[in-house]
């Protein structure tokens, strides 16, 4: 099984770790062969290619992982025109100024697509999704807070749309029967927090509807601390209110918590579900990549075993739909700023690629 990683930076190395772990565990009946495309050759024993076209011809990968910076996604995906294997892509799919339809058309020959939205692979996500379906719960209200600190981070970014995509996807994936997402209002803040420019969108706050449910949310790349929460209120078939609170990657990476409950007359509460994932049970080999390993194993199952996509898999149709939502958010945002985080003659980089605050 040949796997080509395009862009061996921070994200690409995380994919490398995940696939190497699965290979060491003997996940398939044959070994995984990995190669990479990068602007410069890294200190790796892996086969290196300086261009994607060369790698596609010489290495003949069954899986291509697109893990370059946001701003280069469209260029790489367009170069995959005619490729017939499985594509794994970091989020977001492209940037707002790219031709989304041309990108979609370029991928018309692929056999499969997996979008890197790893929160879907958390135990708390799959458990809540199953609970909602089994109990026939109807969403009334949703709210999310999704942010982290990437001030003076070295990596280029398209901005806060690359962060809000996680919460947007989770809300719609958890509640697929509610109806279409419709943006009603959005405000944003621009700043020079990123090396990508002096007026990059760093924060967005939205109000929207998911079918008849009202969904609000706040997402930011200049959050002082990492915070990833979803709050949902449902109506049961008998008219009772059911509450759900989700917390991701807190206090440590891959430590997620879910609480589902209802309130009785007089204020008493009944716990319906409580789930916590403890990072320590995964071991140091899976530090920060436990959910990513689940995604990668899902990809291998689809390609090698010809299994259908799992309940957690996000396909190309999902990626394009989410990109349209992100484009609308960016286009309609009422902006304030710019905020000046560079206070001096040059930027002082206060984060490196090992910073967990900038991860994801």
C-alpha cells in the first residue's frame, strides 16, 4: 500500500506518525510504503519527491494526503486531475478566493475522499450522535465556542474559517435530519496575528439556523487559551428538554467529555449519559494523534478492504458544502480592526510547531 504525503510540515508529520503507528501494529496484511512531496528534502529515510507530478508517476500511490498550508490546497488539488486513488485532505478544502467548482471538477476521477475533521472520531461524538438518533431527539438550540491561540505562529493560514469549520461540521453531522444550514448574521475581527498578512480574519461570531433550530457560535485564532465546547438543547418525543454539553481536548489533547441530562420539576436532574476519554489510556505513542489514527484506519479500511465509509467519515460532498458555508461567512462578515499584535519593527515568533495551542 503506497501512501504519498504532500507537505511534510507539522500536519504532514502527524499523518506520518499515524500511518507508521498503524503499520507497526500490522493493521494491514501488507506493509505501508510512505513517500513525501515537499519544497525541501527533510531528514527522513522516506522516499522524497520534489514535485507532485513526479511522485504520482514514479511512486503510484493508492492514497494521497494533502497536508500543505491552507493557501496551497487548491493548487495541489488541481494537480490531482485524473488521479484515481483516495485523497485525504486537511481542512479547509480551499480558500475563499479559490475556484471551488474547478477544484471539485479536478477531483472527479478519485475513488474516495476523506476530510480531516477528526472530532467526528471522538468517542463522545459518535456516542452522542447515536443517542440522538436512538431517542429521536429534535434540536432546538445549539451554541459553540471554538478557539485557540495562534498569535505570532509561524504557519500561514486563511484565518478563522479554518477554525470554525470544526464546530460547523460537528453541529450538522450530529443532527443530519434537522435541515439545511442557513447563515443569518456574522461579525468578524481582522488583525496581523498571522504571517499571512496585516488584515487576516482572526475571529468570527455567527447566528444561524439549522432547519428550524437556532445555532450561534464564536470561533477565534486569537483565543488566549484553547476552548472547544458545544452546547445543545433538544426536545424529546414526549416534549421533555434534553441537554448536552461537549468539551474537546481539555485539559489535555484527546481528553474529551460529554454530559447528557434532563431536568425534572423542582430542579432535580437525571443523568442520561456521561463519557470521558482519558489521554493516558492511549499511551505516549498516540499522544495528540489518537483521533487522527482512527481517521487513518478508516481510510485504510476503505482503500484496502473496500469497506464503505464509516459513520465518522467526511466525504468530498461534505467538504464542498462546508467550504461554501465558510466562503459565505467570510464574504458577509461585518469587520472591525485591524488589531496590531506586532508591536515593534518585526514580528517576534512566540510559538513553534510543537505548540499544542496551535495544533489542529
